[in-house]
C-alpha cells in the first residue's frame, strides 16, 4: 500500500510537533492513531524516516500497547474488560457473546466497518464489573441478555 501525499504530510506534521521532545514516540503514535485511525507499517516507515527511530522499535511499541492498531478500527470500538474483577464476574462470557453476535474475534473489525472488538486487561471499573467500554462510554454490570440491545443501539444510530 502506498500512502497518499496528504497522509504523509499529516504524519510529518505530527512528527514536527514533537521534534523538541526528548522521547517523542508515544506522543507521535498517539496523534497518528487519532488522526489516521491506525498505524500500518507504511506509516511507521514515515515516522522512522522523520525521527530516526528504527522501524523495529516503533513496531515494538505499536504492538505492545493495545490502544495502537496495525489495522483500521471500526467506527465503534468495543472494549470488553477481562481483568481479574471483570473476569470473575463473567467478563470472558461477555467478550464471547459480543464475538458470537458480531461474528468477529477480539482484535478484528466487522466487515461493514462498524464494530471492532478488543479484550481489555482493565478499564479501572472493578466495582461495576463486568464492564465494557464503547468509544469511551462505560457500560456497568453488563449481562449477556443486554448485549444484543447494546449492539442494536449502535446499529440504530447508523440508520438515522
């Protein structure tokens, strides 16, 4: 895949924003993820050329942190917590139900580009376990019976 000129310009501009930072990589990657939507190898190569940081190091950071993605994310990113408290309260079952209904595995995006599903290690919402987050909105004490309605809520938004 070849990046469009506009994309390269945007990535270079982001790199330039942080040229005086002692450790700019996380800042650059966060902005690129927000603006471009994901960080494929071609984007990493532009960042490497501009910053002098090896692609291997950039790739290591992108693949280590779950908030960075090598592939495009859906319009709605569903993060199912499977940290200890959520797991004990059925978080894995919640993740499995979303996976079943959306017909995708964690880390994948639906063919219509509407939903991505992620297994999250902790949302910091242990008191309301099992919890999920959709684009930052937290849903507390999610039951398996609520999941079809949660999906329908977001599908209905697209119909309006």
